[in-house]
């Protein structure tokens, strides 16, 4: 029996996940500061209850983080195709992947 992922593949997957999590959380915190000028949840909820339209700004920050996640996953789909071939080799060869991402 062969494992699906070898030890070095597990390490790469875990590191990739940690980096992606850190980047997306950083983008979300930046978007909270940009749209709401706040990062504390209790203050954000108080602002939403007090001021009309603030919930839209929170939705904007959440949308920025979600779009960042989707873009990064699309990029990862292209860059994690093979362990032994360069990224640019046959980059657009998979028609179904082009349809799924495009």
C-alpha cells in the first residue's frame, strides 16, 4: 500500500494552508479597517445596531476576503498540478479546468 500523500507532501500542504489562512485573515483585517475603521467585533456590532448602512460596509469587508480566497484558490489550481514539471509547462492544456475557472 502506498500512501496518497508522502510526508513532504503533507508538510507542503500544511504550510500552504497556514500561509493562505494568514494572508486571507490579513486581507479581512485590512478590509475591516478600510471599510469600518475597526477590528473589534463588539464595536462593529454596536456600530451596526446604532448606524444604518454599517452592515453593508461589513458585507463589503467580507466580500473582499471571500474574493481574495477565490482568486488564491484559482491560482493554486494552476500552480499545484505537478510535482515534477514546471508551472508554465502546458499551463492551459486542460480544457475542463479553463471552463471551471473561467
